[in-house]
C-alpha cells in the first residue's frame, strides 16, 4: 500500500495538469494569422473607411507582402472588398451580415422594438436604440418618422459619445475611474455647441445624471436636437439608451419636456422587462428648459 508521501493518484495528477492548462492566459492561444487579420479589420473606421494596402500595412505594422496575402484572403471570404477605384479596400458585406446576427439576438433590442414603435407613432419622430461601443455609441435599432424632414439615422451607425444625447447619457452613468481616461482624450468640436472642455463636460454629465435624461442641442449637427433616457438591466447597470432625435424647429423646450417624460417612462418599461426593479424618476419639468 502506497503512503500519502507518494502523492495523489495518477488520475488526480492528470486532472490537475488539465486544470492548469485551462487557466492559461488566453493570449497564449493566439493564432498569429488570425490575430493579424483581426488587426487589419480593426484598422478601418469612420475616419478611415477606405484604405490602401500600404496604409493598412503601416497601421498594423506588417510587411507589405504579408498584408497583401491576408487582404486577399479576407476579400475572398467577403470580410473585405475592393473600393470603387479597384485598388483600395473597405469592409465587406460579410461583416455586416455577422453584425446584424449579433444585433438580432440582443434581448434589449427585442424588448425595445414594440415600445419604440409606439413612441414613433405617438410623437411622429424617429426613435433609436443605441449601446456604448468603445468611445462612441452604436445604433442597433432605428424606427423612422413619417415626416418628410426627418433624421438620417441608421442601424450600424457609430457616433461620438461626448456630443450626442445617448452618448452623454452613457458617460454620465460611468464611474469616476472609467470616465477619467475618456476625458483625458481630446474632445473634438463638431459644431460651435460641442462641449470640448473636460471640466464643463464633467459638470454637464453630473446634471444629466441628476435629471435622469440627456439632451443634445446642435452639439453634433446643427439643426438637430435629441433626447435620450437610460435602459437598465437587473443589476441597475445602464445597458442601452432610448433616444428621440428631431429637427430643432420641432424640438421646442415644451416638446422636450413632454418627450423626455415619455422616454423615461418607456425606458423604464423596457428595463423592467430586463429584470430591473427600480422606479423611473426624474426632474423633467424643472430642468427641461436648461
């Protein structure tokens, strides 16, 4: 009979080794070619929707020949496509298809669509649903107004956070630690009304959180005003923003008061469907005219 000093049985040692392997750093499992392809896809953005092979190689730090081989593979599978000039590249429709599959499985979106449709029907203004994506907001659903003069919002659009109603709402609900690196980056001015001072934006976000909704008046685009309210999950964490943009000519202070109250109520209803147990409260009347 073996003593305890002989160590655990063989099957226990094997199990222990397997457990150690499962706890390895995920970076150890990186496949170089896949990682490089991911970096190439990530090099495209709103500021650089079309790139040449040389520009991509510089952006990701790869040799031109290596970049060309990966680009050829990505084009073959539809993740990239040639731009209209036949030389440069842009993101392909296969990525859009994968993105829409992700959007369609989102519980928040599924619960929000009926509510958004009712809001659009009542106010005859476009209603949108967005999530936080890195340093901006990403629109996952848009129910369009029937007005001739309406907002050119679209699913898949990515806008900056610091000058949009939904984006500022996400920032207002960030912790001090999470917000700090965002405010340390330059805040680009899109109009004369864009808040570009970190101190002023911080104060504005504090007011936004206190009143329970966010307003963007000509901050991203002149002539456009938007209102947004938070959607929360069962942990009370903000997971999405319910917004209503419209021309400034229609978004009067009185209408903002009424729309903000309707959005807060609607966002609260969606939140409760997601398991939130709180109450939808705000100081709409006292702060809407700010």
